[in-house]
C-alpha cells in the first residue's frame, strides 16, 4: 500500500472523503467476505456430520449386515476357576464334561548338597578334582527327551560346569550360600535328569548332587515339574505343553486341577447389545440431523467483521456466531433427503421367513408426538431397557425374543442394516465433479463454490483499490495545483512589496 499524504494545501480531510466515495465498493467486499465465512461454517458442519453418517455406514452397518458377523457364541462353565474358554462362532451348541488332570510346568532340579573332599561346603571356584574327579570324563544332560553330552575334566571349576549347562540350553545357577545346583528347563513339559555311561562320571554327578537316586540322602537331587498339561473332555484325554487346547471350536486354557460342565450356546447378550448399540447410534444421528434441519432461522445475523467484533465482548461474539452456525444446514435439501431415506428404511422393516416384520414387533418404537422432545420424535426406544427411561417400566420384548428366538432377531436386523447399508452406499458413491466417495454431500461442488468466493473477493478488492487510487490521484493533482497557485501568489506579493 503506497503512503498517501493529502490535504496539505486544501485543508480537506481527504481520507474521509475518499472513504465515503468508495463506500459502495468496500461494502461489496465486506458482504462477500461474510458470505464466504458463512459458507465455510456450512462446509465445516457438513464435514462433522458426514463423519458421523459415515461411521454408521462403514462401521456399525458393515458389522451387522451379515448375520455371521455378530452372531457370536459363548461357553459357560459350572466351575470357572479350572479353565477359561474362547468360543469360535462355529462351535457346537452342546453340553460337555471337562476335567483338568494336570497343568503344564517346566522341569526343575534342586541339587543335593555339594561338599569338597576336605568336608567344606563347595563354592563356584571349587575344582572338580576336589569333588573326586581324576582326569576327564563325560556326563549326559537329558531335557525333555533330548540328551546333550558334556565333556569335563578335573581342572574345571563348578562355575565352569555351570556355564556348560547353560550352553546346553537350561537355566543353571550354583547357590554358594547353600552349596547346591539349581537347574530349570526353559519349556513346559520338559523333565531334567543327569546320567553317565562310566563310573567316573557317575561318581562326579553324585558328588555334585545331580543324581536323583544318590546313595547318600543329602546328596540326592530333588526334581519337580516337567509335566504336560492333561485334560479329559467327554472321556477323551488330551495333552499340551502350554496349558492351552484347541478342540472342536473351543480354545480351552487350563488354570487349575478340577472338573466342570461346559455349556456352549449363542451369546444372546451380544445379540441384544448389538441391536441396542445400533438403535442408540441411529437415534443420536437422526436427532442431530433433525435438529440441524429444523434449526431456527438466523435471518438478520451475518458473520462479524473485525471492526464489529471490537465493539463486542467474547461472550456476545460467541452467541452471535453460534446463532449462525446452528442454522447453516437449516432446510438443507441434501440433509433432508438423507434423513428421510434413513427414516423410511427404519419404518419399512424387513422380511423374515416370508413374513414382513417391523421394529415394533421387537418392542422398539418411537414416542408419541407430544411425549417426545423437539427433534427427537424419530428416535426409537427399547421397551423395558433402563437406557430408555420413557419405556423403562414396560416389558422388555426384545430381550425375551433374543432369548427365545435369536435367529429371527438376527435375521431381521441383518436384513434391515443390509438395506440401509446398500442405500447409504449409493448416497455416498463418487460422482465426477460433484462428490468424492464416502461423502454424503456434494463436497466437490462446495470446494468449487468456495474457490469462486475467493476469486470474487480478489476482484472486488482490486476494484476497490483501483477506485481509491483514482481518487487519491485526483486529489493529489488538486493539491499540487493549489501548491503552485500558493507559490505564485507569494511571488506576486513579494514583487508588489506586500
């Protein structure tokens, strides 16, 4: 913006005069900017609403339109402390007998007390020669049926031998405080034992406390664990190294020894919850759509300019703008079309086994006109459910039907949601230069309209600036002429001795 110095000679308030002369052009710019701001708010409102519609479409409906997707099964145990069970959808609906015989565990050996030849308690630095070994020999470590031969000699220490055990694939440590080896298998179901094919090795193992059947009691090794898990299901025994069994659609994880009866059936609570969650999400969406469509008019309210905001408090600005934002989708034809479509699908219901059924057959209805709150007259309520207070005291017909005839409930809502899914898929399909896929409003059209606002504002601002420049040049020329006239007058006055 050029620096303009005017009114020096004329004494006129040139800024104010020119501002008045370009008032019409400036008003055009402000009006278009306000329209653009209101349009931006409309775009934002559609983006927010579209996300909620899309969630119903691609998440909730997509997960319900095929019966198998939400027709889950569950298994109840008469004694839930002995096992936990994950039930596949194709598991048999039946009652079975389970007995946990044994839990899986890793083998653990606590060695006998190790003493040196002089009777002192051995430590990590004690040599094998002090434990009766002369020269070299071999010993065998057996873990879970796998044998590893370990070469030893009399110059090795207990610590050296411990490292050999670790290299052989077991957890091993020599407890110096108590003079004993502690050795553990790394996997469940693996027992631990030592042996040797020669007397030298046999004697060394006994002196090291690594033989279960040692001649002297305090030198005998004590072995625990190393068992596989065992269960008996319907009279048949199964084994596992990790306490988990996959049998005919059931994933059974044994927790403790004991018996239990298993009862596998359809997860009716999941069926009920799936329907209920769908109704609640639909209600939330349709109520919001009705509220936006039926919003009060904001006629007389326009977005504020920076100058207008300066004269108002933050609370006043928020209230003013909120009035406009709440009404940006009022009587929006696209919104009305989507809302009407969803309502019609819900009213129509679905055909089950040749019989036309509607939501009221399941105890799901809208409230009466005067009973419902404004913009909530198209919401559905489940009779007898505490989350729907207006119908809470009535009999819960949906729950009864889910328990007695879950197949009919599942079939009805699978078809209903499939019908809605297909229609929403059509309404959100991509149309060249109109809308992108997944959009329920004409986002591309709105983007083009937004760009047109930007272009219009740029042209108007250019026209405003050009008109201002024109008038500033004229006033500048006038000031220059007045300056020359003043100069001539001063010269004449000087010549005349004035």
